[in-house]
């Protein structure tokens, strides 16, 4: 039984939840304590008390804890990667990569504790000095999704702690194991009791308390658009700071002059790796007419060689979908695509068992062609290994279509033209633009985030993370 962490104590919940392996639904990863609303309030109280002295800790104290956590995560990357692949379903190499990323994020923010600085500015008034400094926000509620079970908690926790905030973390119900491991590692690395609290439980219960409790000064949320709106409404109501990362419908433009191998490699990765369950995944390939047929047939060719299997089996390219609910959503969109008149080029079928005969939520990578921009499969986020191709006449038409979406997280272009690459970088209405690269796969020391319906508030990651996790003070002194 894995317990919640409240005020430095590991405590039982009011219920338990079973963490199931999507590659083998008979495999129980573990039983996890579920907090209720009153335990969530206790966690918030513990954080409010602990935050006051944590804000007074030295950068060296915070550096040592974050650095030690990063070191332990790195040393245990194979074991933690195995746990992540087992509870979420991404392949073992992807999972180990994600764990490694989490470790690097802790190391980066360990360094940031020492680099926090302010400005000393001459005043417009004689004899007055102005100091601009950054202070912690206070108690921060972190609400995380299931698709990056360790990296997303890490990229919220590390800056929150580095800048002197106390935290209540509510991980996604489907993947509590990686978040639990992170809390255990940070606690043993020397965090004072109450600085980090872990409350596993339902979004509508535990998450909702975080949104409404006056003692929570800020909320960082990653998840669905619907829940994001709920977070925004609740935070505006009580004037709490908030930051949202939500969906995407990320385009990848492929121009006639693209290197076909580069384009197809980037497209396969964007659409299907991590089972298409990345908010930066591409699900819309916008392809100019002279390369279109070659692109579609090369995609079909590459897709026929992709191995869908148990996430932890060597050689697996695509693991299972995370759960039954997500699988039915993916299947529903495949049916919608067919009904809308899209041509199914590859995939489309579920697979009942792994190569070991174990039941899991397996789905073939799926590609539609002959689609139009107005089809629902080209407008709504599916969040599975399902993508479609739209044929266009020109770069200008491709750019307009790429931007014609309510989202704006990531956008890609495959081209050998410097002119078009440069124009696309400047004119894409996305927060992140990729040239001859997959739309997913980002660095951790630079800002992450989108525009329009994809994101709200300051960027996450890298040095930009301080915008959210600190508040600015301007102090005036008459010498
Ligand atoms: P998904 O559909 O990808 O699971 P959600 O937005 O439902 O995305 O979940 C993202 C996170 O938000 C999860 O940790 C979930 O428990 C949490 N959540 C869901 N509903 C609420 C809510 N009403 N208040 C706060 N958090 C919530």
C-alpha cells in the first residue's frame, strides 16, 4: 500500500485505488491510498505552515535537496523507467528517457536556486534607490495528468521548491506510482515536513479542494481543456494565480522540397510514439500536392513495420493506450473519420493481446488520407495514435490551414527551403515551432507552452518558470 504524504507523515487514505498495467490488465502495479477532501485540507494546512520557514531557507539548502533528488532519480532510472512503462504504457526506452529528463530538471533547478537575482535601479527621484526582487508565491497546488507521470510533476515541483514555495501535488488517478516515487525521493533528500505534500485522489474531490481553498496561492495545471476552464474559473473567483497547459491539434506541414526520409521520420515520431499520447503530438499532416502521394505511401510503409506490443517488451515501438476510456475515445474518432469520408490508409483496429498473450489496450497506429480541414478528426484532439493527411496546393495554403485551429501548442514544417522555414517560424501561431523535427520532443532549459486554447499564463520550464513560481517586489529606499 502506497500512502499519501501529509505534513511529513505517510498516511492512509479513506479508500484505495488499484493501479493497473495497460499492457497486461491482469497485472496490478500497486494499491494506492486515496485522500479525501478533508485530507486535502490537512495537506494545504501543512504546506501553509511549512512554507514560512522554507521561504527563509538558503539557496544552498534548496540546491542540495534538489540536486540530491536528481542524483537519486538518475541512479534509479532503469527501475523508475520500468515502473513508469508499467503504469502508463509508453515503451521502456521512452520511459527511461522520461525519468532521465526528470532528473535533469531537478539538476537544472538546483542551479537556478543559486542564480536567482534582482535589479538595483536608480530612481527617477534624487537619492532614492529601487530594488526589484523575486519572492515565493506561497503554497502552490500542482495538478498533473497521466501522460508524463514523472516529467510533468518534476517540471512543476522543481521550480516550485527551488523558489521557496510549499507544494500540494495531486497526480493523475491513473499513474500515482511515479509521483509517489518522486515524493519519497524528495522527502528523503531532506525536505522539511510539509514543504511537499502528496495527495492522491479524485480530481473532482481532492483537485477541487485545491482550486477552492484560499490558502492555495497558485495552481499549475496540465490536463484537458474542460478541466482547465474549471481551474481558471475557480482561480479567477478567488484571485489566485494560475497557469494552464491543455490540448493541442498540432500540425506538421510537409512541402514538396522536403527530404522525404526526414519528413516521414518526423511524422511517424510525432503521431505515433508514446502512443500519440503527448500534448505536442502531431495529428494533422498538411502536405503539398507534388509530394503528397509519395508521403502517404512512405508513411503506410513505415507504419506496417511498427511493432505494437507490451510496453516493456524489447523491440516494441508503440505501447498500449493508457486505459479503456481513452481506447474507446480513439476508436470513436476512427469511426467518425470513416463516417466523414476519410480514406483509411493504415491501422484502425484494436489488438486484443500482447505477443505474450496478455490482454491490454492495444491499438494499431492509424492514418487517414483524403481528409479536409473541417472534418472533426482534423479539429478535435483525439489523444491517441491516430493522424490524418490533408492535401494542399501551396505553402501559403498550408500555413493558413496549420493556423486554422483553436489550439496553438506546437507546429512543425518539413522543408529544405530556408525561405519557407523562416517564414513558418515567424508566422506559425504556435508556442513552439519545429523545423525538420517531430512536433514533440523538447529541451528542458527553454520555455514550454502554447497559445490560444492550448495554454494560459506564464510559460513552464527553463528560466521562464520563475515568472509563475515567484512574485515580484519593488522596494524604494531614500538613502
Ligand atoms: P484527462 O482527460 O487527460 O485525464 P483531466 O483534465 O481530466 O485530463 O485530468 C488532469 C488532472 O486534473 C488530473 O489530475 C485530474 O484528476 C484533475 N482533475 C479532474 N477534474 C478536476 C477538478 N474538477 N478539479 C481539479 N482537478 C481536476
